[in-house]
C-alpha cells in the first residue's frame, strides 16, 4: 500500500522497534505540543492563544514538563493570564459561597460535594489543554492503525514482527478493535497481539531476571546480554512512557 502523509508517523513508530509504538507516538506528539505552546515559533505572546490553556487548564504533569522545557518568559505569560482567569473565577465562587453543614452522606461521597468551593477547586484540575489535544490526536492514530491493519498486509506483517505494546496502550487497542474490526480481521488481530504480548513479556521477564543475576558476584564477568536497560524497558511495558528520558527542552 502506498504510504500517505497521515500514515507515515504510525509506520515510523512500528519501524522504530520500540517496546510500544504508541508510546513512541505519544512522546513525539507531546513534544510537538510543548513546542507549539512554548517553542520559539509559538504564539504565546498572543492573548487568543493564551486563552486556550486558560479555559482548559494544565495538569500538574504538563506544568512540570512546561517548566523543564525552559522558556521562562513563555511560561510567565501563560501563567499571568491564567492567574487572571482563576482569580476572576475565585471571586465569583467566593461571592456566592455560603458555609453550610456537611452531612454524613456528603462526607462519604468521593466525587460531588455539597460545598461549592470544594467542587470549584476540583474542577480546576479536571482538564488539561495538552492532555486534551493529545487525546484527539491519539484517537486519530488508533483509527489509522486499524485502517492499515485492514488494508495494508505489509503493515500487519510489521506489527506481527514488533515487540508488542505496553499494557495501557494494549488495552486501548483492544477496546478500539471491538468497535472497528469484524470477523476474520478481528480474529487475526487478537491472535497476533496476544501472541506478541506473551512473547515479549517473556523476553522482558528474562532480561529483568538476568539483570538481577548480574549483581551476584559469581556473574560479575558474565555477559550482560540484553539486560542493561531492562529496568526502564520493563517499567515502560507495564505502565507506558519512557522512565529514563531526560526532560524535553527548548532548542536554543
């Protein structure tokens, strides 16, 4: 099948021979979003651009990554306007707030509270501009994955030779497969990915086990085999992401 512009990132991710091609995509998309928000060509100096993260907010994880990115002025501008919005919302909430008794049922509730200040504070942490943008892009990549799976035998073959997926992205793929595949294509998909998961978990388990054995003095001169980076690869396979990655920083 002739490669299209929208299929290139997914093919590149599978060709990278990573522990999970969707972790590979997630890292690239997240870095592109940080460049968009804070990079040298970004528009954080424009009020309408800053209004977007103002409305959707930024989660703690992405605030940390934005700080590590290194653009102090860009972060300062975004925080300046975000504080203005939060302060305005805070004044509105404080003005309408009336303290009241808290019932036993309210104390037991974990989600909604009868205290409007509690609900407002929680609401400020519910959404994140970067997370939201990634989710939209991620869904398109899932669609592309199954389009290629059904229409490009070479792609399906490459997936079958890959190292499989981390558990979180494996779960997302299985959920999407139930909605997008039928009949033989669904059977072929599950036969392929369950085999990949078993084989590659066995491989990683062996790498981690040998890493531990290497710390035995009797094995100090033995070959490391493929175990030197087994900890970060093992963590990625279980939870996704790249534990050993250094913070992504702005290109000066």
